[in-house]
């Protein structure tokens, strides 16, 4: 909400500047988004009247005007605006005036015609957006009046009001709070409240849950004069469009008190006004020109003809106040916030009244009505009925008990009972014998803890001494899981991988059937929860290839989601890896041309849980877009897969001409972490002090023999001295010159060691012989050492 | 014999003088000093000498062996030095170093980790909860009225069965209290979702950190101390914290925390919402638990929550939140 400081001054006597007041309000809990100075008095800008207007001889879009600025001699002004007529009063900047934006006015020629000043728009004078074209003044404006006298300088504060304080949606509420926080003195207007009377022929309530209290003031003999300029100006601050005097005053008083009001044209109402829920099939043609199909959950104000207003939200066109109205029924009521909120949401309407009622406003229900009646009587000579017709019960003020120790205990602050009483009294609460009486404008206060909050606000949290209370907290299961996941992340970063974080909402077509779909997605591209991390990583890969990255090593560790029987949804952490491009950074060495491939990729996956990762062949049909897959096991548990994208699928991610293998993996994080938790690979055991002996052998086998089967045979041969097998050269010769084209040469490095003694060359030689023989018979291999 | 020794010395030293490579030095060593080398052969001849002559000749032969060995080794040392020097001469130290690939963690992960480590110092343990949760945990148990605007379809993502994507990590507060009685001291980082249009400062999926402490005797002073400790650890000791009264349905009193530092723009930055847990939240939990473990007359607590993306942006000078989801490697490389 925006508030004008000059207007606020009607209810707050203060010496604070706009900035100081902003600080005070911030301290009280009203956030001040901005402070803007308006209508600064610019010298040499005066009210003037257009005496005549002729077409500019040399420019179609310009006219030449004679303007009376009160000096006695008309001035000639060239003007481009079109929104005026001869006789209008406008604002004229005289030669020598300096307008905002460093515009200096001087006598000069425009397309050959002399112009002795400039007629101005609202914007040019810093008076706000205003209309397109000249700012037209009211006809009663005195010619020659200085701008500063017409538009006194003002500061506009933009406030952000929390939903618990509807009273702050009125000037009185803001002034009362500012005064309580030391800005000055609260000036409450004299209300002259009328006596009340119940009359079933005027107003009745059928549904008291929707409307506990309803009131009508009848005002007759209204002359619908134009709204005075002060009223129009104040409404302009609130960005409210002037409509007619009655509506403008009702709006004005709403901004003043926070109590929304509605005026019915008394001559168009038949029978009593009744507050009830709408009936099947009822409609309302509202003041916004739209017709609303009413639901049984909509609270309405109806007369004998049917609904005349959507209660607390918007009035009906049929009984609306027009220029011809001379008698009104002025409504002021309390409506149930939930009912109002429901109707606002259901019909998709936003109105100032609805905004206040859905926040539970009950500030100034009686006062606002009396205020409009008094202003109308003053401005039009109308006569308000002596009595206010009421229905229902005005809510009794709440009484809340509060003990000083409750306050001190929750706030952890030393303060006396007297201090506490003082704070609450400042806020306008009344101390009764055993409890505090809550003022009508504070619907947010209904428990003792709410009063403690009030004390904390006025006391100020700065005045409370900070305390550091810590007690030991054993690490939780979640702590352990987090640490394991961070370990995986750090291993990947150490291996040259970058972590990506992508959104969990994805398009329907990339997720599988088990994906969980939103009821109200924001768009097709974010319609379901991801069942895999790969689609996100593919997008990141593609983005980075487009940005010119030559080597991409990505991972993401995040949640995936899928439907399951019970519970309804499974959420688990998944780890995906993806690589493509150069294997080593480009350098002046000659070894920088190789592309990242499946073996680089497996090497990284191995490092996630060293010594525990192994692979088995894929047995099902490959999913679309993949050309090779291996199942990954961590210890004995299936953890996921690694694979290569099909070259066609990979090309879709690449720029034209790029052709790199894209390796991918997706692994179940819990499977990896389980093994890390068991200390997998971390048991040190005994470090033998006796040297190892290494023997290299080479064998020639059929090309089709898988390397793993060679290793398998060697390691399961029960050679107790053999510690490890490492392949160090794989060689094929398609030309068949060095070895047959259907054969491959595999060189292996065998490491032998004993924990308790030094090996002899003889025993290693014998072991090596046995292993070579084994290979020879198992694979029909040609073996040499 | 003396003459022979002398001749051998002269010849050996002359040959040594003429040799300049490693191979010929090796050959010289074998030729003169080897088991069957020239000096050994001369020693053989000592058998024919008299008892008196032997020690004299032996001494001469020893001197020859020693002096030649020294000369040979000196020459070898010169060659090694020259070879070593040649190794360095072949280097061009001005060539750039050849790097290995570096990787790195996402800045949001790094910041989350820093935040977690700070709270661990204060004795907080991690807690988690699912992204998909019930309306009860996300709103009702957090004292949010049924007609609250945040609950409608325009602001919150719903599933057909009425569950939702949590709009705040405060659902974990509820889960933690459902599961365990006080005392409770938890932090919970995680994703939250709101139906906001994505722009430079908004994402529809973002990351929050939830902090909850419930125990007998917890006061607003503890909340203030904890928040100040956290921001001083994160931004440095020179920061100022301001607690601005605010409103949240689930805390009473409620505050927003603003932080100002000369190291960061020197403007008040709105960073977190916090407050003392509203008794209505405890009552909802008790009802669900079927006990009175969270009796508002016996325990109290504070909660606070904040967006992690905003902290990353402030600490790294990132102006557009979308850079955090784009994962451009040039951006990620800054955080290696």
C-alpha cells in the first residue's frame, strides 16, 4: 500500500522526516519498500488558461496557443499535446523554469514560431504518471497560482503489509502504530457515532457465520457535485480512479480507516437488504461490467429482486450509485474472511474491499460509516438518518490474560511488569482487572503469545541480550548419509568432474510410465517429476558443447521420483555421470588428441568405491538411444549401469561435425553409500615389508576372447603368490602381418608377493609357468614371457 | 718392474686423457682396473721378486691403482656433470605447464556445505523429508488457515491425490517433531517449489535451509544468538544483524533478519525469516502424536529458514539466479 505523508499528517503529529518515519515503521514491522518525493515546488511554473489555439503553420502535429498566465500579457506557446480545449486551465513553465530531468525552459523558436514557455504534463513536473498530454487543472483554479501552492510537496511511502494486520491497510492504523513506536502523537478524528436501531425492514442477516454484523446508514438529499480536487488528489496517491462523489468518499474513507464500505442507490433497492448465501442459478452483474454466476458458497447482499452485491467484494450494477443518485444506503459490515477469500479465489476477482475483508479487517466499522455521512453532509448538504440500522452483533472485545513471567520466559529478556504494561498500553490495549482488552482493530491478537509478540516488538529485539545455547547433538542417520554423499561428490570433483544441478520437473515424454505427474503444472516442459537424472545432464552437455567446451565431464547427485504402491511415492538419491570430448587438456605435447571413452569412464566409476565396483554384461534388450551397456555392481549389489549413447543419439547433442563418444552412467546412491558405510575398501590390514616380483607375459588369443575371462582364469587359479594382474598392451593387426587378423595380443603384468618372506626367482618362475600353461589350455593361446 | 710400472702409468693416463665418452671410460676401467686388467697382470709379476722388493713394488702398484682410479673417477664425474647439465639445457622452462583436468562442486553445494558445517558447530544434526508431502504438513500443521492465498493452485504445485510439492522446507520441522520428542536441534536443507514465473531472481524450484531448536527454556535470546553466530561465521565478524518484526503463521513472535556489511554493498539485505515456534504448531503435533510431548507450557523453540540460492548469489556476485541452473562450465569452473 502507498501512503502520502501529507495525508498521514492528518492523524499523526510528527517531526520525523520521511526517512526517519520509514525507519520507525520498519522497526514496528511495516516494511517500507520505497520512499519517493512528489510534487516538489518548482519556481516559475504557474496555473494559466488557454485563450486560443491555432494550427502551427509549418508543422501538422503542433499548435500555437495564446495563454494567460495572470501577468496581463498573453504569452504565445507552441504545443504538441491534443488533450485540451480553449478555456482549459493548465500548468505553464515560464522561461527560466528548471524541470525535473534537467530541462531548462527558455524563449525559443519551434519550426519557425516563437514559444515563450512550455505547457506541461503531470510527468514533466514530477506529479506522477497522470494522463497522456497536458495536466488539466480544475476550472476553479486561480490563474497565476504557483505550482508549489497547487501541489504541496509530498513524500509517498510504499508499504508492504503483512496479512495479519488489516488495520495497517488504512492511514489511521499506520498512524496509530507510528505513534506507538515514538514517531509522534496519534490524532484520532472525532467520529460522532449515531445511535443504532434494528429494523427488519431495512437490513437482516440470514447467515451469521458469513456476516456477524451488518449496518446501513440512509442518507438522503445528496447533490452529486464533482469530487473536490483534494479528494481526487488523495485518491490518485492510492491509484484509485475517481468515479463520483459518493463512491470517491466511500473509497477515501476506506483508505483512511481500512473499513470497506458500499453505497447502494436507495431508490433502486426494493424491500430489506438481506445477507445470505447465494442460491442456485443466481447471477450478479457487477460494477466491473462482468456477470458472475453465483455459487452457494458466495455470500451476497440481496433485496427482494435478488443479489445486489457480492458481499465484501463488489457491488451490483443495477443498484450502483450514478450521477443521478440522490439517496443512498451506505453499508458497513464485518464479513467472514474465509468466505470472502473463497469467493475471491473462485471468481478470480481482486478488489480493495475483498483484500481487506479476507484479512479479517474489523477496524472502524462504525466510524467509517459515520465519517462518510459527515463528509457527504458537509460537501452536498445531504441529510443522514439519525440512526444507524444494524443487524447481528458487533463482536464483544476479547479479554486475554498475560503474566509477566510468560513474557520473560519466552523472550529471555529482563523486563518488569510495569514495562510490559507500558508497551501494551502504547499499542492501544486496555488493561482490565485481570486481563487485557483487545481493541476491535486487532483481530490478530487472541492468545497470550500474541501479546508477548507485541511486547517484543515495542521492546525491540536489539534490547534483548543474545544467548548461545548449544548442547551436543549425536550425528543422525541423515548426517551420515550426507557425509557419504559429499564424499562421492568430492571423489568425482577430484577425478575431473563438474557437478551440475538441474530441475526435478521435466517434460512428460522424457520420463517413463512410473513418473508422477502434477495436477497443475506450469507448462508441458515441467509436467512430471524426473525418474532419471540423464535428461537434465544431456541438456547441460548440449548447452556446454554449444558454448564451445572441448571436454565435458559432468555429474549430478540428486533425487529421482517414481510411483510405488506404498508409500505413494519413492524418492531416492541417484548419481549420474556423463562425459564426452577430449581425454586430456590440449597442450603442446602430442598426447592430447584422444577422446574420453568407455575406459576412462569405467576408471572414474571404479574410483567411487575403490575395489568394490565390478561389471557384468547387460542381458536385456538395450533401451532406445544406447549402443552398449554394462551392469554395475557395488560389492554384490546391482547399483546401476554404465553405457555409451548410440552415435545417432550422441550426434543430436553435438554441433555439426563433432563426433565424440558420450559415456553415461546412473547409479543408486544408497547402494554405493551402504558399502562406504561398512568401511568398504578402508580396512588397512597388514602392509607386507617383503618385496613384490613382477613378471610380464604376452599371449595371442582369438579376438573374441573377453579380457575379463583371462583375468578370471588367472585369479581363480589358486596361485597363492599371485597378487594382481594388470593388462598393459593390447595389440591387433587388421593387415595380418604381425599377428593373424582374427587374433589379438594381450600383454599382462603379473605381480607376485608373499606377506612373510622374500620370494625366490625360482618359485615365481614356476608359478608363472603354471599360469602360462593354464592360459594356453584354457584359451588355446600362444603364450610367451 | 719400476720401469714397467712407470710406463703403464704414463700410457694409462695418456689414454684416459684422450677418452671423452662414457663407453671408452668404461672400457678403460675394465682394461686397467679389471680382475684381468693391466694392473692386475703386473701384480702377477711380483711373485718373481725378492722378499725385500715386494713391499716396495706393491706400494708402487697400489699407488698406480689409486691414482688411476681417482683420475678415472674424476673424468667420469666431469662427464656426468656435463650430461646432467645437458638435460636441463634441453628444457624450455617458458613452455606452459600441462594440466590435468580439474573438477569441482556446484556453488550451491559448496555453500550448503558451509552452512551445514556452521550449524554443526552449534550442535545441530541433519534431518530430511520428501519433496512430495501432505497439505497437513505443509500448511495445516504450520498453522496456515485453510483460505490462505499460498495454498491455492496458482501458488502451489499439487498432485491429483491432494499431495503437493512442499512450498517450504518447514515440512521437515513437522516430520522431526512427529518422530521424536524434544529436545530437538535440527537443520534440513532441501528443495522447495512455488509456482513463480522464472526470472533473474525467481525459480519455481529453489533450495532452503530449515533450522529448528525445541527444548525446555529456549528463548528469543537463543534465536538471536544463533542467527548472529551463523551470519558472523558466514559473512565475517564485521556484519550487523537486524531483526525486523514480521508475520508468519507458524512463529510468534516472528521476524525477518536483515544483514548489512561493508564487505557486501553496505545495504540491508533481507536474508531469512524466523521466530519462536507458535504454540498452535506444538498443539497440532501433540494431536498427531497422541501425547503431550510438545506441551507449549513446558517446551519452547525457535525456527528459522532461508533461501540458499540468494546467499550464493550474494557471496559470489552472481546477478542472475538462472546461472545456478544453467550449469555452464565456464561458471562452474570459477568454484574449483
